[in-house]
C-alpha cells in the first residue's frame, strides 16, 4: 500500500516506510503531478515549476532523468509501482488509487460529513478529514505560481471544515472544546469576524463572560489596527447581548504597602525585549482580571533574578498593595519548605502570628484569600521545583508572581515559562563597558572581546571580570584575557569577593541525580562541540538516555541550540559549564574517563562508516576497513547527506579529540570515513586538517594500513590543489604501503592517482602504464567501480594525444560498465569525457547532448561541484558555438566553484575562457583582466606551455589597446 502526502511536507510511504525521493528537483516534479492526479501535466508546465523564469536548455532531458529517478525509487520500494508515473503525449501524469492521496481522502471525508444526518457523525467525519493534515500544503517546497489556485482551494476547504466543526461543537454544547479550537484558528486568521463571534458566544456559554468581553475588545483592536474598520453589525450585536461585566474590584492600597525588593542594579544592561514581554504579560493578566504567574528559568549566572527585580520595580505603580521578595533557596542543600515560607508572606499581608494557621493547606488557602483582594507583585527567587512554588500562588484577583529558577517547570499549572539565555554580544560588551569604563574598553577592543569570549557572554562572569579590572586599574584588559584563556585556571580567575562562577555552577551541579551528574561530567570531556542526543547515551553506556538529557536540559546545564538538517535537536554546554564539568570529571579514575570518550568516538565512527557506505556516489578511495572488534553504536537512523552535513564540525573536533586521548586507530578511521563527504562537498580545508592529524597518529601507532589510506587521500587533495610534486610523493608512499599490507584495491587506487599526476605532467606513457597496472589489480580485487574509473582515465590519456578512436573505445567501455553496475556518478563522468571527445572532433551538437545528460545526473545526485565542472565544459561549447550569453553565465559559475574548491588549474582554464569571451564581445579591459588572472595562475603552477600561449594573447590585447604588457609577459 502506497501513500502520497501533500497536506504538509511532501512524503511518500510504502507499507508505512518512507521513500527517499532524492533532491529538490524530483520532489518538485512529483508535487506538481500530485496536485493534479491522473491529469497530464505538460512538460512546459513542469519546466516552469522546476526552473521558474530561467530554464536550462537541457530542461526536458533533466525532467526525463528526474522521472526515471522517481520511478526507480518507487520500484525499489515495491516493484508493482513501476508505472505509477507515466509519460504521456506532451507531459507526464501520476496514477493514484482511492485512499492513496491524502488530499483526496480529505475531500472524501468532507463529502461524507456534508451528507451525514447526525451532527455527531458529521463531527467525527470532519475530525477524520482534518486529521490527515500535517501542516501547510507542500510546506517544505518552494511554491510555484502555477500551484496557486490548487493550494488556495485546499487551504480554503480546510478552513471551511474547521469552521463547520466548531459550529457543530457549539450546537452540541461542547463549548470548552470549541474555545480551544477557535483560539488556535484566530491565531492564524485574526481578521475573520465569524470566528471572533463564535469565540465570544462559546466563552459566554462556558460562564466566562469577562473573557468574552475581553475577546470582543481584542477583535475590535485587531480590526481597527489591521483594516482601519470597526466590527461588523453581527459582531456588535453579539456584544450588545452580553450583560455588562462588572469591572474588576478595586481595593484601596495599604496605608504603608510593603516593598521588599532588592536593589534594581544601576548598571542593568540590555534585555529590553524580555523586560517588555514580561511587562506586557503582567499588564495583560491584570486587564483580563486574573493573576499572572511567570517562571524565568536559565543557567546559573545568567541574570534571572536581576531581570525579575527590574520588572518588579518597573511595575510598582501597577501593584499599589506592595511588592514582596522571598528567597526560596531551591539550590541550597535544604530548600525552604512552603510551610515555612507562607508565614513570611502572610505577616507581610497583615496576618499576626496569633492568627497563623498550623497546616500547609490552611496557610495556603489564607494566602489565596488575602491575595484575591489585593494587587501585589511577589518575586519568588531561586525556586527548586513546582511543588515548592505551587502553595505560594494566588487563585484569584490581579496579583502577579515572578518565579526565578534554574530548572524548567512544565508541571506548574497556569504559569507562563520564559527561558533566559546569555547576553547578545553587543549587550555583553555594554555591560563590561559600564563596569570597567569606556576609556579602557576603547583602548583595548581586542582584549575586551577576548574577555567576553572567555566569559561566554554570561552576565555573572562578565560582572566578576569587570569587578577584578575595576579594582586593578593598573591591569590591562589583555592581561586578564590572557589569564582567562587557560581553561584549567579560568574558573579560578572568575572569582571576586563572594561572587564566583564556580560556586554558582556548583549549586546546580549538586542538585543533579547521579546519572545526570555522570553524563554532565562526561560531556565536559568532549570539548567545545555541539552534539546530538545519543552522545549522552554513549557517555553513560546506555542505548537510550533521553531521560537523563531531559534532566540536564531542564536544569539549564545543557542547552538545545538548534535542529540539524535532519530535524534532530543539537545540544551544547556553555563554555564555563563545560570547564566546570571537565574539572569534576578530572576527579574520576582515568579509565572511566577514557571509556566515556571512547564510546562517543566509536559511536561517531560506526555512524560515519554506515553513512559513507550509503552515499549516493561511490567513493573512489578506501573509506573503511574492518576493525575486528564490535564498536559501540547508537540506535539512531542515518540518512547519509543530512547526517554528514549535521556532524561535519563535530566530527572534525572528534578527530582532534581522538588524537588527544591517544585513540589513534579511531582517529584515522573516523577521518577516512568522512572523506567521501569531504570529496562530495569540496570541504578541502577540513580534509587537509583531519588527514594531517590522522597521518600523525597512524605513524605514531605504526599502523601501515591507516598510513596508506590517509596518504592516498592526501595525494588526492594535493591533486585537486595542483600540488603535483606533493601528490606524486603521497601516492608513491601509499602505493608502497598498500602493497606491503596486501591491499590490491588500495594499491590500484594509488596507481590511478599516479596515472593522473603523470598525465598532467605530459608523461603519457608512464600514465598508461600506471593505469593498466591498476586495471589488473581492480580485476583481481573484483572492484568494477575501480575498473570504470581507470577506463575513463585511460581514455583521457589517449584523448590528450588526439587518438580519438582509441579514446572513444575506452570512454564507451567505461560508460557501459558504469551503467551495468549502477554507478550513476561514474556514468556521468564518462558522458562528460565523451562530450570532450565530440568537441575535439568538431561535433558540438553531440557534445552538448552528452553534457546535458551528465549535468542532469550530477544534479540528481546532488554533486554541485561536478555540476560546476560540467558547466565549464558546456560553457566552452556555447563559446565555440557563438552563444556568448549562455557561455558567460556558465563560465562565471564555474570560476566561482573552482575558487571555492581551490582548484587552481580549472580556475585558470575558466578565466582564460572568460578572457576569450570578453575579447569577442569587444570588452578588452575585462578580457585583459581575466587573461592576467589566468596567466598569474599558470605561472604559479609552472605550466610553461600554457604560460607561453597566454603571454602571446596578452601581448596581442596590449597592442590593440596601445598598452604595455605585464613585465615578463
């Protein structure tokens, strides 16, 4: 059974299992077909969807490739689905059976609801109809203007169904449920008067007349602000039918209202948006005639208490009966009990000790009674739990309670929770300046920035650092920054008087249960990285540690910073919390610490190895070799491209971590496993950095196989960067080591690299010798992918010697072999070489056709870099054919790709072509600029032949312009 889902993100599932649809272009194509199931969508319409306003000439061919890809993916899931997408005259259509497309199911249920005679049956059918929606129509795809009417129709049908369901609920006297749905709808459609009318009636029917009148006031304001109009007649009539609600009872202020608030810090800095939001919440609750409870939670030292006090001071006039402040000591060894706190609050409200009840419930009830007739603001500082706070809250009236806590309180009913983070950089700088003085900060801006980085923009740390500088006027900011740069002494430096970051963090750490404390210490060993949730399980050696992670997140000791490309949350420790965690971990036995780090590294290696094996492109290299031992593996699914993208930065840090802890085998293996992704996405700097580390540790541990793999990969990146001498040395060393350990496939890969270096040097006979030797080794190892690579390489050598027939035979053999083994990437490379061959023979039309096919495949596989190189070839063809506009567009794009990848040779070739193009356009200044750029690169690469030819062109340009050519040109 297949399911097509467009009412939300585009999804296809077979037997409940999702089908991977490929890149954005195939997904857009399928979406366009599913919006009109069974209807032929013309190729022109599909082109407009996929390339709005600027379609490539190969658009039709690309669409055929995308259709083929979609069919193949559906067939892999279920062979009976092979013909679901069919080519018809002039376009394509998708066949959908009843019950398979969610939009069709939605409309079927709507029809059933319309035909139902029983309101409850209709309500149930509407619920089923709306239940198939998972978001907005195709919300994960860019919408084409050709979809507007279809998407708008479905959206309007959804809204009509929601409104009808609400009408049925009100008719069935399910008013409370109707109120919930109406508020959600009004959040998205605040200008629909009918929804406001239904909300007001439903609230009144629930006995919530004051809220009904407030809703009318909100509707009136929204309509006036957004439309400049007054409510319509029907809405005004509903308002008129309501009996005027009594105004909230005003109570006289106490003769001497208590104000227990601490000092509002005179150098309080920033937080304007948060303070404004809090003031708005308190004012809104007062206007609605109900108490306000707000919980401010955040990491230690983030400034929660200062914010609460600032807001309470700002709102003093709104709470004329007083402002109370209670320290609940929730992080102390013995937090204060509500039973003991209540008398303090009640005495402030005029209850004498003689009238003080004995039981908790009685004291809490008396507090609620007193608060119900007063307007007070109560600050409950450093709360430890919802249970500690709950008995201290009002039940009625218009008082406000501000709670500060280091832990989140999702179980505190009726409370609004706000997280407090560290200061933005600009506000952190203002805070430091306000303490130290503008002159000192202005004199040493770099020193100030370094201090803020070391403090992680944590207000408490900035205050401590500022206080130390204030009391040491002879110190430079750079001196303190240098002292803070050493993580081992950073917390020692961040202490002055009774202010200390370490002591503040310790209060939170001491509240953790044992497993959470162990996890916190283990995470501190990993360095300044962002990590996925499974890492906590690795630290604890548990398959699932979500419960522990929740404890750390709720305690604000671990921060969720983002979601990765796959939608999975990622976490981090603030740098100062991490330093403290590492300090605590240092007190544990070394073998325990090593075990935690090792499991995390093994988790990364096992996932990286799996992801590398499932990449859409077959990597020409050694990404993994058997370890001989079982690795710790997290129980999480892996989608290769999104996983590598999400873990790139952390994985590079993991290689460094493995080397630092002496896990040499894991370091070079993890490096090798990430190389296919480095290669695909052109992350050459990460490639170089990780491999330098990996080579060092492989040599340290005398692992010959590891050295061979890493040296081969280093040779490849040297090749990409046109460092041919270094590439030759690396390939020769790796070849020797691969032969020494008996790895025929690895030796073949190194020989292929040597062949490429020799070909680039013009040593064609030696290049062919290396390639044929590699072919023999690949045949012996049974590596047909390697054979296809080398066949292309042999053909390229023959093409360089203008032996077209021989080159044609090798390229064709490579193409057929690649197609037979399903290696689409190598197939595209063979097509690209065949295009060069056709161009060399003067068959520009055939060359363009082969390049269009190659680009479509590269695009389907998501290989943007190979697309860039293929665009250069296509640009060359357009230049030869006189289509200069298309040539310029393609060549400029290619030049950008080559510069980003550090491919100097290809950059020179593209610049040379652009010089020729601008010369033909008569734009000689621009032409000269590109030629000078290309000549500079050829000289850098010591390519005498190219340098000589280009120098002659530059002389010609200079002669035409009446200019003097560059010296030495």
